[in-house]
C-alpha cells in the first residue's frame, strides 16, 4: 500500500485512531491507553474489547522486538511507525507499519504465508506445539505473535512490503477483526 | 523452615501474584502484557524453585487473567512445569482456570494449557463482573 493507499483508507473508512511517527516505550503505553478508551466508547462487550486490546499489544510488541533485534539505527526505523485503528461495516481493523531490513522480508513473508495457510484447527494445534516447546526467541518473544493474532482475529493477515529504499522496506500489516 | 510469601501488586500491564507458602494458596490475577515477560516472571520462577523443595501437601492455584501476551503464555508454561515437578514429588496440585462468560479467548487459552500441561486444570466460569 502506498501513501495514496493510506489516504484512501483514511477517507473511506472510519478511522478511530491513527499515529505515524517515532516510537518509544512510553508511546506504546499511550497508544494502548487510547485504544482502550476509544474502544470502550463503542460499548462492545468487554470480551471483544479485550480481544482488540490484546491483538494491539501483540502487534506493537512484535514491532518493538523487531526494532530491537534488527540493530539497525537508521533514523527511519525508529521514526516511522504507523498505527491505525479503524472500523467499517465488517468490523474493526488495525494497520501497523514499520521499516524492516531487506534481508528480513523473506522470513516475515514466509511466516505470514504459513500462518495464513492454516485453518482454525491447525492454528490451534501449531500454537499449542510452539507453546509447549519451551523455547524463547533471543529477545524473549514467544514466536507465537502472528499465530495468536490470526487465531484471535479469525481472519487472514494482510501484508505488504513497500520497496523504495535501498537497504530497507516498509512492512505493513492489516489485521481485521470481525464483529 | 519457613519460606517468605511472594507478593507482587497488580499494575496496568502486570498481574497481581500472591503465593502463600504456608497455606499453599496461589493466585495470579489481572493482565499480563509486560514487554519483557521473562524479566517480570523470573522472581516468581526463583521463588517456585525454592517452594518445590518444601511444598505444601496441597497447592491450590487460581489463575484469573483478563488477557495476556504470547510471551507471558510461555512464562505461564514455565510456572506450570514447576508445579508439575511438585506433583511429581507426590504432592497434590490443583489449578483453577477462571474465565468469564462469552470470553472464548480465555476459555481457549485454558484449553491450550490443559492440553499440554500434566496437571488437573479446572475450567471455572465466573459471573460477569464490572467492566
């Protein structure tokens, strides 16, 4: 999705909250608080609000772990985080975006495609296998993020890599949560 | 030998953890979404390692989580593994996994742990509380 694409998203759908800019742990907490407050005003059942909240947590922590792990200190990595929470007639959606190294694209793509290839029963089984394997990633991640997001959202993960830089790519992820 | 009890206050991102060595009553409640789950849970792991050596004949564990991130789920497995060790020494362990009505995510999470953990995990439905 290019910038024109994001603009049309902002125009066509009801964007509840959008952020583009630098990222920090304090900002992470602010986004969580705002999302929680915004969602609560829509008076959805508590369990549905929790589902959205925990998906947002997983998405943002994925980005953090990725930034920490990449060791890439180029300004655009930490200064260009995108986060959008929106609502349309199908339900809610969350779009996140961050720069990744070109060398990370294939791994990310393969992981998302793999998750998208699994039906709900397979997602459950793979989740349990990874939960049971006793391993943590280098950064303390569970290796369960995308599976958990797909499982809780009940929809395939949409993603895009925008390649207009020489050493990095803007990775965007769209998660749809049906009401 | 008397062990100190273990207590952590609830925060917006981390649960209350209340482990009573004398009564064998353990409670984990709230949210668990710390960015560094291993760092958060490490003191609890250490405490449980010590408790394993002098565990009560019966330990009753209430897990009343609203939701948790995936790295916390791995840490919960580590907690349950230590409880399995205690059970392996002939002590009784009972886990009550609480979930609210219509909370399919927490119900499924409980089922996930039931599937991979060798402990009696009782799925316990709780009345809808305040939001």
